């Protein structure tokens, strides 16, 4: 092995050691509440878009599970999220997705719809967790011990994993919508109010997946 290869290997090892140290810090809450039983991370995506559902993810990971590079889904590239999604789905004890439609969002408001999506995600785990680690919120009408964590998707491996599966699920759905409802650039903007999206909205009017309570100033 020449010096260049040795230096490359050394840098890779340092990078991995740094990542494992970061991941170890992200297990702090899982260790703190590990004695309670099964710990489930909860997070949501899609509260802000003009179109599409709000989606929540729920993930129970094995104790000391190692999924390198897991982080807040917003800080990851689409390619990295896809790879991590597969790894999470393979390694998790249980995962659940909850999804609430644009029509329901209009009916009850986005906050209540988000709570409903989180409740669905928990139900869809298939097993009952003992502790919920939530990204910032306390979910009403859920009789499981909850720990709201500000910026939890950056501080808890379970919440970060939940944010990734929710994000990938919603992104894939919006890409499918773009194929059947063209003209709004859903594949690129995922329902958020980009210039192309707003231009399509003004030209074509709302689609069946638009949130009518979100688009009043555009139509």
C-alpha cells in the first residue's frame, strides 16, 4: 500500500470514527428511557406544502442499532435518504406510516391532521411501544408515555429514522402524483410553493390533491 492509499484509508477511518461518535450521542435518549421497554421515534413531514398529504413515520429500532449517517431527513440528499430508508426498513423491529389527506387537512387544520397521522403511524407499527420519542410535540389522545424533544430529529436516532421513512414515503408519492397530475411540477417541489408550482396553480387551478385552505391567495 502506497502513501496515498494509506492516507486515504486513514481519512476514511477518521471519518467513520467521527460518525460513530455522533451516532453514539444520538442514542442518548434511547439509553435514558431504555429501561421502560420498546422505544418508538415519531416524526412527520409535509406540514407546509400547498398540496399532498401530511405523513408521519414511527420506528422502533433494536437496542444500540447502528445505522451510520442517519440524521434529520432535511439534512440528507435524496440518494442518501433512499439508501437509509432501505437500511432502516431492514434493521428496524417495527415501522409504521400514517397519512392524512389534503381534504382532511382542510377539514380539521394541519396541526390536528398531523396528530392524526402520528396516531396512525403508531397503530400501524403492529406492536405497542412503551415510550414515544417525539419531535417537539406531545400527541393528544395517545395513552403512551411521551417525551417531546426539541429538534429531536437531530438528537435521537429513532426520531431521525422516523423522519427519513416519512420523507421518502411522501416524496415517492408526490413523484407518482406528478405522473398522473402534470403541470404543477410535483416531482421536483413535492407540493411546496415553488414558482413553477404556483404558476401551474394559477394556470390550471387547484388539483384534487391541493389543500384549499392553503392556496387562497393563489386562486
